[in-house]
C-alpha cells in the first residue's frame, strides 16, 4: 500500500501544480502497484514507457520544435519526484 505524503506548495505556478497532480495520480495508479516487482527485478517496468510517452513526460525538457513539451527542468524534477515517491 502506498502512503500519500503531502507536498509543500512553493507557488511554482499553475502549470507545475497541474503537472504534479497529473503525474501523482498516474504514479499512484500505474507505478505503485508494480513497485515491488521493479525492486525485485531492478528494472523499471517496460509497459510503463509508452504510457509515460503518451503523457508527454519523456519529452518534458525537449523543444516543441522536436515534439517535446518544452516545460523545462523544473517540470522534469517535479515529475521525477512524483514517480520516485510512488516507487
């Protein structure tokens, strides 16, 4: 069972707050149930990569010109924080 830990609000902006909540829900629903398997195999579950791509998370720091979302490294860090929290 995954424990939901509160996060501090540093007023990082509406886009970052929305991203955090979106990734948090994904992580709780999709990643947390596979966390023990990932630990045992020491590998991130392959079936999650396409889902992360569909969410735009694999290109969060990539320029829109190249198909990314160009949200920057703050968004990347926030997304990784939520993914790490669930795993």
